[in-house]
């Protein structure tokens, strides 16, 4: 009986995820969720200085609002993704929109930075619920053979939000105040909730095997594990930990060992380790982590070069940073269509090579370079992102059994988050080490007082990015030349 139940569940999942036409309403709902993720993140970042001033908080205090949001996303995306696999993702997706809408309003009325941090944590929970389902719902909304195109829409929506967030956020802050940067997100969340409810209406629940229950112990361990990793990698929280950082590092290792042991023996793990035996999935995840790390390193260092070395204005730098999302949006859907025809290997590899080209431009920076060089870097980075992200994320989601697509979507979000934290930490360490070497001062801190040493350190850091990019290229090529096909459920 149990075998029969599992077989029925697999067949039902297969039939429910197959479609011969595009469900435009469901696709629109997925696009709204992905746009909200990009738009909400970028509009908050440009608000940080104003929020700190208005709430009379220092920069460390207000950045905890950023950490809280990131922490929730990294810790919970995989958990919510797996919950969606087991019990249906519409309820989780719609609830995520509702939480985002309510918490955005609460962030807008926060009286102190402490309350803002608390509400941002709740907002991050809603964002994790949304991000765990957007790409899966987009794939389910379109024919199976158009998985790449579906992810192309998702990449376009995400970077469209990234593109509009900073300029609209700046305009809102200057005209009606920073609180409205949160109030603007509330109606988008309401729209997403309504669209999800309409999309879910009339759809029969997916049959599940009776044995399909959530791994609560594994979920708790994963949350603890990713929270500890976040605190270890994030330089702001690491500074707050001080001497406790070494203790937390030992605790992280202990929890990791316990988590892996638990996941190997539990019948329905939150992280099915056997999925990493799927060649396309494993190498795609590795490629994403490396590219996410190096892209963050580039984005983190470039503003210092533009403002502190070239002495260009902040507004001009804002224009330069628009170049990357414009190119990403322009090529994301095209790379998805190519992926549907020939598989992810070639378009993803092209994206990695272009990203390496961007890092190579950074190696050529000089103290008196023309602004065209950072513009070229952003252009190549945008092209690389447009060609890499769509096929790579399609490979991650499409190569696992359909019953694990929510888990795979959560893994994408987790790798993005960890890559972002790792990139900032690694860039800081490399920049400081090379600056001290070039300046000859053992305890020097990188700064514009010695632009020659600063640019030297940036050149060296970008050279490391080129090397890491070569590793990502090898991993991308090793995923295989086959077209994407879901693995058998028995992995």
C-alpha cells in the first residue's frame, strides 16, 4: 500500500506540473513576487543613511535591519521550499505576500531602530516564503519545454526590481520621506496575495504520500546552521561577536556534523543529500555560489574606486550602476530560450566568461583611469549575469525530481545569500591584506589617502575573482552538454 501511495503521488505531481499552455495569471503572480524581491531589497539599501539619521541610530544599529532580513532569507528559504513540495506551495506563497505587505507597513511606522529590526526580520520571513516558490510557479505556469524561458522571465523581473529600486527610492526619500519606501511595498504585497488566491482557486490539491512529513529536527538544525554561518561571514555581526567568533566557529562545525548525520538517517530529510549526486544539480549549485561570491566582491569594491579614487559624484555612480541590470534584462529571456533548445552548458559558460571579462577590466584599473573602464566592467557583468543566471537556475530547478523543485528554489536563494556574505568578507580580507603589503604599513586600513596602494589592492582582489571565475567555468562545463531533464524520484 505504501509503495502504491508513493507511486500515485509521483504520478499526480507529474501530471499537475505538466502543462501545454501558459497560465498567464499564475505567471503574472510569479513575476510580481520576483519583482518585489529585487525592488524591496534595493529600495531599502538607498534608505539606510536617511533612516539612521531620522531614528537617531548609528550605522551599526541600522545595518542590523539589513542583517535581520538577510538572515531570515538564508535560514528559511530551503525550509519553506521543502514545505511547499510536501504540502503545496500556493498557501506558502500567498501567505508570504500577506506577511510582506503587513510587515512593510509596520516597518514604515517603526518608532525606533529596534522595532525596525524586528519588523524587518518578519519581512524577511515573508520574502523567504515568496522566493521559495516564484521560479517553481513560473515553470509550472509554462509548458515543460519552456522552463528556460520561464526562468528568463524571473531573472528579468528580479533585475527589473533592482533597476527601479534605487532611483525610485531616492525620489521617494527626497519628496515624501523614507517611511514611504516601505509603504510602497504594501500594495504590491496585496496584489500578489490576490493574484495567488485567484490562481489557486479551482486547482485540486496535489496528492501526497502519507509518509511525506516535514523533517522538523533537520529544519531546526538547518536554521541554526545557516544563522551561525551568517554571523560568521557577515563582517558587521562578526565585529559584534568579538572573541565569541571562535566559539561560534567551533559550534558551527559541531552542528554541521550533527546535521549531516541526521539527514543521512532520517526517512524524509529536509536536505536530501542524494540530490547532490545529480551532476547537473551539484555543479550548477557550485557555479552559482562562486559567481555570487565574486559578483558581490566586484559590486562591493567598485563604489570605493569610483568615488574615492576617481572622485566621481554619487549620482554619476548611480548611473553607472544602472548599466548592469539593463544588460541583464536585455539578455535574460534570450538565454532562457537558448537553454530550452540546447541545454544550459553553453549559455551559462558564456555568462561566466563575460563575468571573468568584467573582473579582468578591474585588474586594469589605475588611479587616473577614465570612467569608461568601470562602465565597461558593469556592462560585461550585466551581460554575464543575463547569460549565466537563467540557464544556471533552470538547471538547478529542472534537474531534480519534480517533488524537490521547491527545495531547489530555496537552495538558489540560500546560495545567493551565502555568496553575498562570503563575497563581502573575502573582499574585505583581500583588500586589507594587499593594501598593507603595498603600503608597507602592517596595521594600515585601506583608504583614499594612498590611492596607489588602494588601486593595487583592488587589482589583486579582482585577479582573485578571475581565478575563482575560472573554477566556476570548469564547474559549469562539467554539468554536461545534455538538455535539462528531471531526475528520477528514487534518487
